[in-house]
C-alpha cells in the first residue's frame, strides 16, 4: 500500500475521546519497548510519525493514527513494564480492556513480540485475552534482523509454541530495520481495512 497521508488524530484516555468517523481500526499491542512505533513508522515509510522512545512505558494513552483517510493504526500502552505504579498499570489495563471489548470498528489486533525472546507471560495473557473476545490476532515477531538466517525457523517455532497459536492465526516475521515482512504485513492488513 502506498501511504500518502498519515497523521496522529488524538491521544485518548477514554471512550469519549475516540474518533467517531467509523473508519476500520487495527490496534497494536505488545510489551513496552517491543517496537510498536517502529513497526508503524516502517509500514507507512515515515521516520517519526509514531514517536519511538528508548524509555519503556512512554505510551500512556491510546494513540489514533489516521492513514490515507481510510483506516487507523491504534497504538495502546505497552504492558509488562515494572517502573510504573500499580495504580497506573491498573488504569491502563482498564483503558485497554474498554477499548478492546467495546470498540465496534476494531477489525484486528497486531500482537507485537520480540522474536529474539520467548513470548512472556504477559504476551500469552494478551493473546488469550484477544482470542477470548474473538478478535482477529496477527502476531508480528519483530527484530528479525537480529537473528541469524539459519536460526529463524527455530525462533519462530518457539513463538508459535509458547503462545499456542490457534490454527489459522498468522505469525509474521518482521524487521523495522530492513523492512523484511513489510509487504506481507500490508497484504494481511488489506483483508481488514478493505
């Protein structure tokens, strides 16, 4: 897909603030610092529409990025970051749950994981949560460029087995550095964004 227009529309903390133009939405979930913003930036060929940070726990709102006036990427707060207070984490949890459960134009969720490491308990919980609410999940295993080519299949298999990926769900190896997996990502997403 050729992206000609990309903008951040709102950083929302509650449902009242969500855009109401009924465009399809693709949410990105994942651990703090796993590369959600880098994934968005690579897909839309921009350096810094989605702000990346070396400091985990930076995204504390639900960020709506409108792409080509036709759909949204929705970046939700990263999970599993210890330096955030328990109350703050609970607040994010409620905010995310509200979004995932009630948002009618949410078409699919990209669960971003780091292929170098086995998915964490938080990743497993998130995958199970999304499956429980019958949301389409695409697992994006990022940082592919950090793995020797000969070991990729083995690392991918570990991700699939750890998350107990259901039949029909896609695991997409991806690199924000090299762009590997970018075209495949658009091919998969086109099913959900019309």
